[in-house]
């Protein structure tokens, strides 16, 4: 598949609007509209791969899918496609880890990587238990993520400024 600059630029623009909206700046489109557009893109192209849209375009697609919490069926579809793209070396293993955990937490299941944290009274705590916590750092390393302790430390700074909000 050849690099598609127009699709890359569209995805990066969607990410910029997603982030602006999270910062409280209203956008011309909503998260639901961006999710609907990503569904159309996936239907036409499959998961937006590195070859098709570059690393930043693939990352932008992941963020839109990650934030599609109101559509868990789509998040599961995106997860399945992302998993295949990672296996082909065409998507970020770290993005896959975050989406794996996001989908598991939404189902009330244990997470594999400990990426989904909430701010508790004593700092960050996993949103659901971490499966096989003894092996979590090995899984995190394989996905290119820092250790759980380093991530918790990073999240502690955010929790110091936040109320009980989900972190991702």
C-alpha cells in the first residue's frame, strides 16, 4: 500500500481536534463524528498502517479509537485490526497495549499492561486489577512501554493535579 498523504493529514487533523476538545476547546466535529469517520476509513482501508499513513497517522487513528468509549463494539473491532497490524509490523505495539487495556477495563476485566489508571487518595491505582502483575514489566517492555513503577511515577504527577478521573 502506498503512502496516502491526504488520509494522513485527515487523521492528524482529527487527532488535533480530539486533543483540543479534551482541553475544553469546542471543535467543529464531535468525538462521535470522528469515531464515525474512523469507522469509514477502516471499512475502506483496514487499520491505517505505517505504510499507508505513517507513524503519526497510525497513532492518530489509535487515539480516536482509544477515545471511542461510547462505542465498545467499534473499539473491539479496532483492537482486532490493530492487533493484526502490529503482528505485521505496521502499527505500534505500545498503542496496542493501551487499547487492549482500555477494552478490558470497559468490560470490567483485568488489564494486561496496567495502562488504565485512576487517581486514588494515595495516587494512581489501576482502573481494574492487573493480570499476572509479576509479569507486567516483561509485557510492558515487549510493547515498548516503561516499567509499571516508572509509569505510576509519571501518573502520580498528573494525579496531584486531578480529581478521580481516568488517565490514559
